[in-house]
């Protein structure tokens, strides 16, 4: 038990108390703040004026303090918490960063906020080791999570925009429960409970009054820029750039040449190509190419020339393996953009062969299969496949292929080359190349709803579906 001027040792059997003073070793005014018994022979004692190592066998002691001219000494003398990881390494949380004891047990490796921006704050109140080997640090500005294997940092800070976020920034205590739940005691914010077993969504509410929030409740599309940043398209709120670390949205101001009201765009689809160009498909305002490096953009509108679109309503965008950008319109087929010529090749219902599209031209999704063929789904006329080998289209409809519905809202070509089609009211279809037929999965197979808006494949090969009644997940191996 740490006290002013020393510590007390209580014998649990006899309940006798032994008082041990440290003023002679550490100086007057010293207080014991933290303890750690590293092994049967050594006890580490953290104080407000330095660190003390006590040999439990011989009774000998060794003192460690901060030396301004020695970078391998402690970064601060106020030792608030001490913890040992699975490899036996000892960490000391101080008023000025984290210190790791080196193998010689004489020197330290320091970790400071000035060296890593993901380190929440240098004032460390508490430390506790998670089962996965991650060290949770309670700081004056949230929680810092330190991966002891990779020495990488991440953090959790309070955010009023998060429904299930940390209640207060000053985290003074941490408790790791055996069931994996992590309890965080805060200063003036009560207790926050982190349960990794709960499958909760980190909901981002929209607010027209929050300059760093989501401006529209209707989110139509995403494009991942990096692991930590995502472009977000909205209907009526324009384009946003979301920073996952900060939990805030940057509003990207893009104005249409044909909208004098200057209202935010209604975005229908987003696609980030291999050059880093973000393609933005809108309702009634054509196509925007946004350069993420220069933060400039170019707008393409419907017109008669080869550099114009065939229509201003863009529902689908896909880059193929040759670097061409396929743009699906709402009634005039596809426009294929070539960077080399800065122009569009149009394939629609009014085009001449071989570019005549055997479809109503209301394109809803575009994917490329392993053979380089482009699959174009439509709202009402099934799926048209542009075959690279002969430059012709092949059509799959309910009448000739067993497609469950000719209104196909979404497509996916998975990692094994399988084509999945999400329909408007008939569920999910899987294409069999050998037979040229589709197999249907619907609510009788466990699908939450038969309207499938989007299909994605996870890293583990599972197929994820967004529907009109939540999210469904399908294992393609078991078909469940």
C-alpha cells in the first residue's frame, strides 16, 4: 500500500502492518504511487520523484530518475503506473510519456506524443494489458492503445458525434475483465464500458449545423481513399471526406455549372480509380472528376461532342483492367472514358452496331469478370455482357437464363470469378458459367429481404448484402 513517505506491507494471515519509509532513499516529500512485482526477487516501486527497484532477497535498492542529457533515462520522475507484458517487458507510465525497461535493466526506451501523433497524451494515469498483447493507456486526452509487438499506436478519444463513444477525455483507471470487457474510469465522466463482443455500429448522425459533421441523412456511396480516410457521397449534402481517426467530415465544395441555386449535389455513385482520381456520378448534374491531390475538379455534362456525356444522370462507374472508365447512365446506356483521348465512346440504345446496347440503357451496376468482359445490369432488361473477344454483347434475362428478375440493382464479381446479381424484389442470383443459368437465393434461404441494393465480398470470402431490411451475410461454400 503506497503512502506519503513510503509504503505499508500487510500480512494477510496475521493482518500485521509493516511500515517502510523511502525518504532516506528518494528524499523528503516522496510518495509511493505504483507497484509491480516483476518476479520473486524484484519489486518495482513508482514514486513522485523517481523509480525504485527493490531486491526482495537481499533488501538492496536501485534508484532511477530522469536525466535531461540522457535520452535513455526515464522521461519523467512521476511514475503513475507500472505493467508487465506477456514477454516480461516492463512499462512505466509517467507524467511525460511511456518508458520501456531495456534488457540491461539500466536504461529505458521512451515513447512520446512528439514522436507519434496517435499517442493521445503524454500524461499517463493508468495502464493495463489486453489479452491480445495490446497495452491500454489511460491518459489526459483519451485512451492510447500500444501494440507491444509492432510498437504501433492507436487511440480512442471522446467524440460528441459518436453515440457509443468515450464519456470523457481524462481516463484515470482501467480494468480488464476476464470476459474481455474493458472498464474505463474517467474524471467527471463516470465509467465507460468497452465490450468487444457487441456488434454495434458506430453511427454518425447527420446535422446541417455541424461544420465537421455529416450534412445529409441520405448516404448513397463510399470510396475508400486510404485505411483511415473515406469519401462519402450523399443525396442533397454533396461530397464528404471522412477521417476515421478524428471522427470528423470535411465538406468538399463542388458546384455544378448548370445549377445557379448552388445547392449541394445529389451524388449517386463514387469510384476512385487507379490514378487517384475520384469519379462522382450525380443526379441531373453529370459527372465530376475530382483530383484528390490538387483538390480540383472537372465537370462533364451531356452534349453533342465526343468530350460530352450522353446524359446527366450517372448511376454506376467502374474502371476496367485497361484503365478505361465505364459510366452507366439512366436511360442512354454506357459512356466509356479514355484518358488518352480525353473523350467518351458511347454505347446505347440509339448507337450503331457494334455499339448498339441490347438493353433499355438504365444502367444500375457495372463489373468486370476475369476474362475482361464487362457486365452491365439494368433496371428492366436484365444484364448485358460486353465480350472483349468479339466486341459484341450477350444478354441474360429472366426468359433465357433463369435470372430471377430483370431489374438488377447490383453486381459483384468475387475473388473466384463468380458473378452475383442483386435484384429488386427477387433476391440474390449466382451465375453458373457452365450452364449459362442463374441460381436464386431469397428469403426462404435466410435472406433478410429480397431487394438487394449492394453486394460486397469480405476478406474471408463471405458475401455481404445490403437489403431493404438490414444486412445479410452468405457463405458461398455452404450457401447459407
